[in-house]
């Protein structure tokens, strides 16, 4: 081969090697770009997986499973203004809830308590552990026993409008026995037993009258009534204890027979 042909071939080889190096550089650059794209896609996939798991977690929290069977009680929405003098409306669909808001509850009906409002003048007479007789309006034929187990140390002020207020002490009493007909929110009343005395004569306070400045009762004798002076012991707003002057089984009048006879004549 001539010297000229040899130089030409060497030039071609050099050019080809340069092209090969350029191709290798291009391939390497493409490989680096593809690896970067794969890494970016992997990161995007991982983010999508995390977002999916988070969405699944949110969806699972949208369904609340009760820990036990029972009656669901929807609680009042304290951030909704109700009509003046009326109770707050319960939560309903479309209301805005806030973090920590109690929306509903399932009361444990195996034990029940009564919410009380004690008059200010009676607060000093009451102590924890005192017994109560509870009557529920919906079950008038039954009387439930309860025990006073909490009294608020601070009075609650109730606004009645026109600048009038009333102070009461919130309290709670737990029923000793639960009837299956009882439901949360039922209206009831209670008598708190401050003191009890066995074998005493108890009469309604309205059956006692003043006679010559002393307490007396009208006792039935056959078809007429005669007045008899009595000695009175302790009393409350509705009843009083008779210490002397009355025997168990005596029939007494709830009003003055003379006044009742005068009204009957006018009719």
C-alpha cells in the first residue's frame, strides 16, 4: 500500500474513533438522563403510593364504628344560635364541626344518673351519699332509689330575661336500679332524703291549722269533725311530723270543714 493510502486510512481510523467516542458520550449522556428520569418516576410513584395510603386512611376515618350496641344520642350544636328561651338545636347534616367537637354519643344504659338543679337555699342541707326518691314522668307508677354522688362547688347562673337571674347548683345522683323503659333525656323529679325517722306520724303540712295560736288538726268522729291540738316536730315544704295528739289511722281533713260547709251553702 502506498504511503498516501496509508495516511488516508489512518485519518479515516482517527475520524471513526472520534465518531465512536462521540457515540459513546451520547449513549452515556442518554443513560444518565434515563436513570434520572427513572429515579424521578420512582419518587413520583412513591409519592402516589403515600397519597393513596393517606387517602385510604382518611376514608377509613370517615366511618365510625361504635364500641357497643345502643341508642345514638345526637348532641346539641353549641355554636348554633337557637331561638330565645329554647334549647340549642342538635347537630344536623351540613353543620360545620370543629376539632374535638362532641357530635353524638351512645349512652351506657346499664347504669343511669339523674341531673339535678339544687336551689341555693337547700345547698347547705345536702351532703354526698344522701338517698333520693326519683319519679320519672314517663313511668309514673314506679319510684326509683338513687344516691347523691356529685354536687357542683360553684353555682350556675340561669338568665331568665328582663334582667332576672336564678342561681342553682348542678348535681348528679346515680340510680340504684335501671328500668329498661328509661331513656336519656327523660324528665324527672326527685326528693332528697335529708333525715329519716322510723315509727313516726307524718301528715301533709296543709292539714295543719292554727287554733288559739297552736297547731291543730281536724279529726273525723263519725259524720262530723272536731279540732284537736297537736305537737309538731320537724317539717319540710310538704309534710310535717306529729309528735303528740294524733294516732296512726286517724282520719283528718285537708281543709277547715267549717269553711268547706260555708262554700257548699253558697253554691
